[in-house]
C-alpha cells in the first residue's frame, strides 16, 4: 500500500510509545500520523482507555475520535455515547448521541455533551439528567452548565421549567422547579478540627416547591444547606395541610426533614379551613410559627394583629365568630389543637352568632385564598 502506510488484519495490534491499540483491522499512515482502528477497536495508554466500533487517532493534533458505541475513561472521568472526540492536549471531551459523563459523585446524561477535564467545565444539552449521588440530588432539564471545582450547576429549559429532586429520606422526596435552577456547594469551618461541605440551591422566577408536608410558590428561592433554611422571596405563598401562609418573605426552617419553624416577614397572614367554606384568619406585621414533630406548637403574631376564628360547640357545629384586634397575639397548641390564646396591648374582641355573621365582610384585608395555585403533583412543576 505504500512505503509509509501499513494495514494489519485479524486481531491486529499496534504499539507506539505508551499507546497500545487493538482492533479487527488497523491502518497506520505515517504520512499523516493517523491511525485508524476498525471493528472491536480499543485504544489504551498509561492513564486512558477507550473502545468503540471505530477509533481514529491523529498523532499530529493529538486527538482521538471514537465512533459507534463509544466509551472513554481516564483517571478523572468516564464518558460514553455514540461518538466521542477527545483532545489529549486540552483534555476537552465532546460526546454526541445519548451521552453519559461520570465523575463521582457527579453523573450527567444528555443528548450532547462537551466536557473539559482540565478546567472541570461541562456543557450538556438535550434531555439532561444531572445526579449527585452523595447528596441524593437529581436535576432534569434541557440545558445544563457545570463547574467541577465548586460543584456548581445551572439548569434551564427552552420550554417549561427544570425540576430538582432531592430524596431527603426513604419516605420523603422534595421537588423544586423554577425558570432557572442553580446548585452549588461551599466548605465551612465546623470547629478548629474539622471542615464540612454544605449544599445551596437557588431558583428564580415561577418557583414551585413540593413535598409531602408542604407546598409553596414564589418568585425566587434560596436554600442554605448549613442551617436547613429555605428563603422564599417576593410575596410567596406556602401551604401545609389545609393552612395557607403568606408574607413578603417566608423563611422555612427544616429540622430532621420536618417543619421546625416558619417566619412570615412583613404583611404576614395565615388562613385555615376545615371545610373550604368558613376560613379562620390571622394577620399581622410578622408571624412566627413553631412546630413540634411536624405539628404546629406555637404561633406568635407581632404588630397590628388581627384574627377571625370560627367557634364550634361540643357537637362540632359552628356557633359563632370571634373577631379580635390587638398589638400582639400568642397561640399555643397541643397535638395540633389550640389550647390557649393570649392577646396583648389593648385587645378588642367581637363575638357574633353564626346566623348573624356576614362572612364576606369579616374577611381580613389580606384574605386571598390561593388553594388552586398550590402545586399538588410532580407534573405541575414542569410548566
């Protein structure tokens, strides 16, 4: 075939320096420095391994192309796809077809994947699935950008919203969606002897949150993994059971994967109902709700406090409405049932029999029942 072109057939093997190649057929062109492996192709060096239906190695540019059922790994990463282009100089990997990039504990699956192991950046497009097995996190999106050094991930869609899934326990999974999702980790000093890593989430625009104990909507959200607090911004609304919580900003403090404390900051209100016909209402400047084992334990209302409560007799039938206004209010609960109420600074109350109450007129100024906006199933979060 020529003085500088060699072709080897049948369990062929080609060795050049630290590189070893095997295939059904190997063609080596010393003019172009291109080696082509065809059929059961395997390429191996001291720190790299690749296999495919066909492998082309360009010794001049130091690039490797793997075609058909392609698989490649080095000491840092592992990728697979229909086609893999690997630049040995820049450590850049481009994968075409349904692709998998494994860099434990991170895993990215996508239709198209571009990864540079030298600077630790990845670009994934088309039906992207991102997983962090150490944090039990999965993100489903159309486009994702990843930075290895900070475990930074930004996800977005052309249509609809990306969804983050966090399995907080075997019995409970948290779902979060927004027009844009960001996840990253930061190290912090625990004490003089130890450093720990915390994960943070940011979501902005059309944010929805869903798990078995609570649901919420907001313009934007931030989760701090150090203290377990979700912060919901720009007039968010949250639901737990048949209660609705609203304010300018809401802080949700989780403990042992259960609600521990809610802080409703500015223009705070709570609405609850047993029958979706009559609504108990509380509002004030700020409200703090404390929970014990996931159930309401104490509720504190501060500043311009108002309440509307529907009272029931021993037969659980409505018999009147109590309207109260004062500066501050404290409500104490036992096993989720109200057992004591304290009103502070010149409280005034009005008791109206049920048959004389105008239920529309006694609604407080911030009454806005948004139950239809509550996300209830996973499919709600994608749109």
